[in-house]
């Protein structure tokens, strides 16, 4: 599955790739581009197999518990713009 992680330092990861930091305005276009690429690739594979595209719109979010809601909301808006309409939310506590 697809995983988007936002850590306490506000670094954004898509799967295992570091995309950038939320403090950098250039990060969000990169996040959108990476997620779009993954989404389109998965949709094309599903369509080729005759699969149900609507069933594969899931993304897993992993957020650090210290994040503010506005940061989480911004990330969720970007992912929904790309096409991910279903999600699982994981909040990481201090280790």
C-alpha cells in the first residue's frame, strides 16, 4: 500500500522516499507529483486487469503526535486532490 509519513520535524515521506520538509514551499508540488505518479501507475495496472479502481484509493497516513492539525489537514487535502479518497490514520507516540 501507499504510505505517507509526516514526522515531528515536518519531513514528508512517501513510502520510503524523503520528499521534503513542510517548511519548504517547493515540497508540496513534489508530494503531489510523487503521489500522482504512484496513483496513476496503480490505476493503469488495475484497469489492465479489469479490477475495481474505486477499491484501491487507500492511503495510509503516519503522523507524529506533536503535529498541529493544520499540517495534517494540508497533507490530507493534497492526497485527496490526487485521488486518494480512503485512508487509514496512524498517530505515532514518543518512543
